[in-house]
């Protein structure tokens, strides 16, 4: 099929050779050939060598993979009206070859694909089919996460700043016989804040655990100062397991290292272990702690209250991600664990779908 697509492009006038077709197939062996996104971008990167050929490529792609009416293969297709192409997650909207617009069948097919991509962004993880969950994981890998930052006490050279750099001014004045050449400034450095993700992988979170783990993998790849822990009845650090190039390998190693996956829940004891063994070492000092849990706790409420109080003193902000929040702005915690943790939590957000995790990623940089 991939070779036939290259032959169609060559018939439309693109310079696609045998080596290009082999590279296209090799690229898709690392991707998902069933995904239109991977098919489109792999071909566009490998098979298109000139910007002028992008419009032709879009037209042939839509005809070959989406079933548009065939065009004559002799020569290049007619010039297309200048209109920008857009690509939305798993659906391609291509320019129209006919000034009158696309036909009803094309509009229905492309509109259905775009609609499916938008639905997946807002569909709850627990309601997704296995195929939809696979598409969601591919879309989640494209979430751009910018770690939070803070101003350090150390300073560095700057064009403008709050501190005069006297040492640099004196050194520069030696070249001018002691006359100062001008003011020199220093400003405070900006450093990454630690980001700590503590994920609930108990049985009540079974529908959301793998997606939160995928989000943690993306966060770990985005910044160095990211620590990831999982807990059910005990706490497990999985930061090292997520240091893998392939996400599937990282998630498999992380799941294998957590012995209490899909078991009971002891939030208080797990957080107490984190504060005692890891937080006091400096991991959480001045950091953003993101706890992903539904708040169903079988442990002692007093232990949870004490652990949350100590964690609030150590960290800069505590963000609680509860999948049951949904999109309800008037959500009130109903579980005992959530009611105990709420006074110590700075922000309560949802994590029930892909769109809510993207909003969380966009929210983190503002927690400086």
C-alpha cells in the first residue's frame, strides 16, 4: 500500500524514487500505519522535497487514503486555490481542488474524522473503547508541558536588573584609566521548580491510572527535575523506570515495579512515606506536588491530615487531580480523604479526559 501511494505521487509529478518509498516504509514501522496522522506526516517529511509540492501531496493523500474521486495521472494536477491546510490530531482537512467546494461525501468523511478527534479530547477515559484509548495515548504524547520556574538567589549578568555589578564596572574601568564606562547590572537567575507527580494506581483508579502514567512520562521527558511516584497501599518511586526512549517500554517497566497495582488505597501512609523518606531530602522543597487520586482512602484519617500538613509546609504548591471533578465548577469533595486533604490543597482540578490533562499542563507554568 505504501509503495502504491508513492507511485501515485510520482504519477502526480512529485520526484518520489525507490529509496524514498523504502524510507517511508521504515518510518511507518516505528509509527502506527493505521493512524492518519502518522501516515500523513511521515509521507510529508519523507516524500515531499519542495514547498510547492505540498498542495499536490495533500490532494493525492486525500484521494488515495480518504477515497476521493480519482484524477488523471498524466502530468501535474491543476493549480489549487491558495488556501491553508489544517491538521487536527487525527483528521486531515485538505484544500479543495474544485472552486465550487468539496462534494457531500468528502464533507461527510472529513467532518466525521474531525468530529471524532474533538470527541476524543472530551470523552472520559473510562468510557473509551480500546481503539479510542490507543488514539488518546498517541494524542497525549503531543501535549506540550512547560515546567514551573522560580527566581533563584544567585545572580547573573543582565542588560537590566535590580543589582549593580560593581566588580564588572571596576574591571571595565581599568581600560579607561579609572573612568567608569557605564553601569553594569546583574539579575537573579531563573531555575526550574521541582515537579513531583504522585499517582494513585489503586483499583478505584484503574480506568485512569495508565493515562496519568502516560502524562507523567511526557512530563518526565519535558524536564529533568521531575519525580514520579505511584501508590496503592505503599509508595513506589518510578522515576528511573520512565527514563526510556519508547513510551511503551517505560510504562511496562513502571507497571512491573509497582507491586500493589489495582489494589487497595492508603493515601495517608503513602504520603507520610514520601514526606519522611523523600520530601525531607529536598525533593519537594519549593516544588509543585501534583497528587492524582479520587480520594478513596482506607487508612487512618489522622495520618492523612498530618502528612498533608507537613507536605504543604515543604512544597510551594499542592495540586490535586481528581477524575471525578469532571467539568463541574461547583464540585464539592464527598469522600473522606478528599475532605481531609482539601484544606491543605492549593488547587483542585480534573483529570478525567484528554482536554483536562492538557489544561493541567498549561496551568503548571503559572504556579511560579
